């Protein structure tokens, strides 16, 4: 389980000028270097003393919530 630190979680928002941009829960944006393998847009990360940690469970949970919202919004009406 990935527990947020004082800075909370960060999400990879986009690739800009060859660098990923991370957005924190407080809206703060940071350029990211040294991301872990498997990190991509939408991945949830937390910063540790050793660098960035990929929070796979949190990423999967957020993607599932977004997929559910998308399905409710765009479901076909009979």
C-alpha cells in the first residue's frame, strides 16, 4: 500500500517539452525526473527520500473511478 507523505500524491499530467509534468493534490506542478519504470500519464506517485515511488493500487483505484464516471456519463439511453 502506498501511503502519501506530507506532500500527498502526485499524478503524471502530461509530457511537455520532453519532460513529464506532475500535478500535486494541491494543484502544484513539478517537472519530474527519474520516474520509476511503468510510470505514464495518469500514474499516481509519491516522493520519497530515494526518489519517486509508483503507487500502483492508488493508480488502479483512480482509473476505475474515472472509468465508472465515464460509463455513467456516456451510457446509451434506451
